[in-house]
């Protein structure tokens, strides 16, 4: 039976009273898991002990170790979270709850289950980062002992690890853990490739040992000559990174020369740059292969100078130069808070960046939809291939590679993104979808009346931007749909001869009982066309003994600015003054057509599908309308047409021409902005007076001239 003494050397950093609490948690966990065994045949308690041992190597506090020992008790035994809280305190119980796998919840699909589990883990992690450290240690031990699982389950767990857990470890700066998870996943996902590559690396290690030692000695001598006190070590790239490089660049293993690199550890930051100068004097640097992560750290706080040099025999040599403190941070990442108790400003900065990222998870959660959408957002932010840009005040922001100006706006603040109207990149006005590059200075122009553009969601790449845009669109859609749904329902009541104000709350209670939806949800469904207003009205009036005969009156007033819940049909482009009719279309709300639109003929026989609507009497808004002109093919004719249109107070939104070779006539299509039908009539009269105009007509559908109305 495993005992806590197996990891006692790692617990020596704890105070005596803390160690006693950890021992008590171990005794409780061992008793709770009595009689349970892992697939390998070992007693189950061996797993929580191993997880606690990994955390002890990171010097996590007693609460985290206790939670590690108890992390499967609530899930796999009758023990409750409340019992854990009573015995070991609420913080430990919260940590255990955050790590739970949610096996007792029934999910619709495996993807949904994984996404929901991941969502809870990340949200718990945002409240206390120790949750993810426990979860990562749990996953590491499971990966180390995966041999006892069936091959199919091995591949599933390995894929989940490489997709989710390894990137999280990397994002939090846990470099050693990240590399081990990657290599273990590689071993189970591609066992044959792993074996062949491991053998090749082992053989190369022997073949290149002499060259590597020669380079290491040369680096040491050069640094000593430059009076730089440094520790030089060789390092071997982990297998999965070599494999990914071979795949990305279509290389054979013999063509991958930089499987070995060197690390130079110095005492302070000035020595980093001094060492860099010495090494560039020893071997020629490869252009474009230098990165300064000291001046601009990675988002997870990682700092180092990276350079690649032409070594002996033309072999590329990768070198990392960093201080000893930077090295501790690079290896332990966010866990360095517990590993190295110090007031060093760099560590505080790392924790601040980690905290900011974790808080952004909560923002995404608040604006996100279902768990699968949340997972989609987070996956984008986990992969640290970043671009670094500057605010006008010189603050550095890191964004995912491929980020646009809109991503930057949301990274500054949610309100800045929501009210963004324009952006300046390096002092020049640029489109909102402009891709940002390292070193760009970005300024956002905002307006209190501006709102997110639905088109933005098609090109933003950061999870925060995508989540907030979608959240706004969902909210806007729902609010408009509720208002429209109420107007439609009131019209249905009047059509049935009923007064909407007389409908009692008990009627809505009955609808709620039958449909499971609240009043606002029912109104939203009506506004979106998912539920017919007349049917809901009859449901609400079901308690009445004698329903009056339906009669159609009280037309809905259309202002043309209702938004997404009311749409003007593209097939006939109605404008104020046109006789109009509305159709309730599923998921689109109310669609407005002209009475003579040929696209709606087949709906005419179904009165439940259409509604009477009318234009607001005093509208001050411009509407798009299409006209077609046949004109003499003469020089300056387009300028004359444009001048006549402008004189009548209209804007030209679009113009296109059809010209047949050798013909004396030209066909011109205009999309104009007009206030109403009379305004259009004035424009057409003005155009008809021009001698060059042979024929003019309004086009209801640009693709089908047969629907044109000649005037």
C-alpha cells in the first residue's frame, strides 16, 4: 500500500503543522479509496500520492497538496464537497471541486462533455490558479501511466493532452511540464514515428557529441575572454518539437541540424547583451533569427535572448541567453510564485500577466454562448504565437498571430472595442480588418454612439473580441425581437377583436407551463418568426368561451430602422410610399415586401403567414433603390447623370455599366439613396429631361429585369 513517506523528501519545505494537515488528508483519502484499484492493478491511492508528489516538487502550499490527495474523493466515493469543507476547510473543498471531472452530469455529446469540463476547469482556475496546477499534475501522472489503457483510449487522452493541457502548460510558462506532456502525447499518438525518431536522435547524439563539446568549449572560452561570468550547458530539443519541425518544413531527420542548442546563464541583464555580443563575434549570426524576449517578454512572462549562429561545418546553432532568475521562471512559470519566494519585480510581472489572462477567461465566459463556443475561444488564446504592438502611450500588448485592429481595440478594453469607429496604425487611418505586425503603434478612435459591426466576427482572431462581438449581437437581436414580437402579438389580438391590455398574467402562466418559455422568450420567438403571433394570441385567449371572428386591422408601422428583427426584402427593395406587406420568416423575423413582389405570390393563399404593415408617416431616413437607364454613348454622360441626381438631394451608393462593342447606347445601373417614392419620382423626372437618356426604369431585382417597373 503506498504511503505518504514516498514523497516525504519533497515535503521538507512545509511547516510542521502544514505537514500534519497533509498527512491527515492522505489518511482520509486512503480510507475513502480503500478497495479501489487503477487499470494497472495498483491501489488507487497511488495516483493522488503521485500527483501530490509532483506538486511538492513545485513547492506548492499545503492546501494545494491536500486538494491533490483528495481530488478524486468527491468524484469516486460517496464523500461530498461539504464534508471536505468541514474537515479540511472551504479553500481545499473549492480546489477539489474545481478539479472534478463532472462525470455525474449527463452531456449530449462527448465534445460537449469535454468542452463543459474544460470550461469549469478554466473558470475555477481564473479564481485560483492552483486548480490548473493540480489538474496539470493529475494529467501528467495519467500520461506517465497510460500503458494500461486500451489503444483507442490512449489516443483519445493523448490528443486531448496535446490539444488542451500541453498548450495551457506552455501558456503558464511551465516549460518542462509542457515538453514532457508533448512527448508523451507523441508517444501514444504516433508510436512508430516516436520510436524511429527517438532512435535517430540517440544515434545523432553519439555522432555529434564531439562537435557539440567543441562548440560548448569555444563558447565558454569566448565568454571568459569577454569577462562574462556564465554557465554554458547543451540542451536537446524534445522529440515532438523536432517532429513538428520536420512536418511543417517537409524535412527528413538528417536535414534537421538544430536538434541541439546551448543555454548561457549569466548573473544580470547587462551581461545577457554582453554575452550576445561575444557570441556574435565568435560565429556569424543568421539574419532574421534573433529575438529579444527580455525587452519584450512573452505573454507568459518568459524572458531570454534567442539567436541562431552559423557554427562549425555550417551547422546552425541555437543559443538562449538569460539570467539565472529568468531560467527559474522559464522552467517553473506561474508555479515560481511558490517555488521561489522573492520580491523580484520580474516574478510579480509574471503573476500580473497570468492574472490578466485568467481574468480575460471570465470576460469571455460572461460574453460567450454554449460551452463548445467557449472552448473555441479559449483554444485560440492558448497557442502563444503572438504579435506585439504598442498603444499610443507606449504600452506593449500581445495578441495572437493574425490579430486585427479590432482585436487590439478589445484587448485595450471591452468598451473601446464596442465603440470603435476607426483605427490608426502608425499614424495612418487603416481599415478595421488590418492585420497587425510586430512593432505597430495602434490608436483606436471611438464614438459613444458606435456599436460592434456583425462583419467583425468574420476576421477577429482573439477569443475576447469574438466573444464580446457575438454577445452584443445576441443581446441586440433578442432586445429587438422582443419589441417586434410584442407589436406582432398586439396586432394578432386586435385581429381577434381583443384588447391586449386585458390579457391577465395567468394566461401567460399557462403558456409558460405548456411551452416551458417565459413571456420574453415567447415574444422573442414571435419576433424571429419561430412562433406565429396568431397562434400565441389564441393560446392566451383559450380561457375565453367565445372567440370573436378574426378581422385584420391595426397595421404595424415600419420605420426602416428597426435593425436585424425587421428586414427590407432584397428582391423588391421597398421604399416609403410603396404599398407593403410583411411575412414572418423563421429565424429572420419580419421581412417587408412590396405588394406586387413576385417572390411572395405563393404566400398569398396562407393568411397566417402575412401581416399588414404601413410606413411611418414622417420618416427621415435614406433607403436604397435600384434604377436602370439606357443612354446615348457619349462623352461626359455619366457626369451629367451624377450631377442631376445630386441636384435632387440623392447619394449614389453604387454604379455599374454595360456597354456593347460598337453600340451607340449604354446601359447604366445606379443604386441610389432616396427618402421615399416621391423623392425617387423627382429624380427620375430630372433624369428623363436629359436628352441623352433614352429610357429609365426602377428595378425591383437587378438580376431579373422582367420585374422592372417602367415609369
